[in-house]
C-alpha cells in the first residue's frame, strides 16, 4: 500500500478525534510559532496539516494567509467541514510534501509529525529541497517529531525519532535552531508520546 492510500484508509475508518495524534489545542506548535514572532499576514504553510485543529487556532488568532497541505483528501475534507464557512479563508492543497512544488514563497512552515515518517533518506532529502523552495532566507520552520524516547511506530508505520541536534543535522548548515519545546502528548487512548519541537530560521 502506498502512503496516500494508507492515510486515506486511516481517515476513512476513524474520526479525527480518534487518531492518536489528535489535539484539541496544539500547544507545542502554537508556542513555537509564537516564538517566530511573525506578522498576522505572514504566509503560513501547515505541511501535513490534514484534519488538525491548528488551522482553527490560527484563524482565531487573526492570521490571514494560511495554507494546509496534506496527502489525504479525506483528512482535508474533515477540516473543511469542521470550519464551515471559515474554510473559504484557507488554501487547501492535496499532495505529498516530498513532491510538493510551491508556487509562492511562505514565511513560516509548520510540520507536526510528518518528517518523522520519512524513514528513507531520499524522502528526507526531497523534503529538504521542498523546504528550501518554499521558504526564502529569513523564513521560519517549526518542525515537531517524536523525541528520542518516543514511540518507534505510529499508525502501524515505522518512524525516525530525533533530538533537536539530530533535526538540525538533517536540515543542514543553512538553518539555525532558534527555539526548542518538548511535549508529552497524551493520545485519545491515554498513552503518552514524547515529542520534540524545534523552530528553525533559514539563514542561507
């Protein structure tokens, strides 16, 4: 089964509130995005945002230029239905982040729990190339993954766990680590998952 089919099946079988990564309020993401100190009209890309509630909180906070990219059309439709009329204020893109061809520049890239699914080095390299195309020098990236003591699998798929230093190494010398946040995420099934989130600035 390919990646897209996997995630379509997940969101077809389970509601967004039932998946292990569900958060009513994505505090780690919002904290690091706040550290980026961006203006309300900064173009934001939520990579792998799917049915996440982050977009709701961004609209509540007054951000006016939000794009959600996800592999799963079903996940995106969940989010659009939840937002109702407000969905028209968001740009929605169905696609694989490793093959994304941005048609514009963004000021902030957000990714909670996509990067750690990229177990193939070629996929991580492709992700890095997309990130460079999407963010100009001075742009910020918030990336959150399972931490070193986090789960080894999620949704039946293997993951790669990272420390902040390992994430920095993956991104390379063109990025400066500006802030770190840790979170023990409690899943709807009452399990704890260790996450680490990092705010990076593109410096070259």
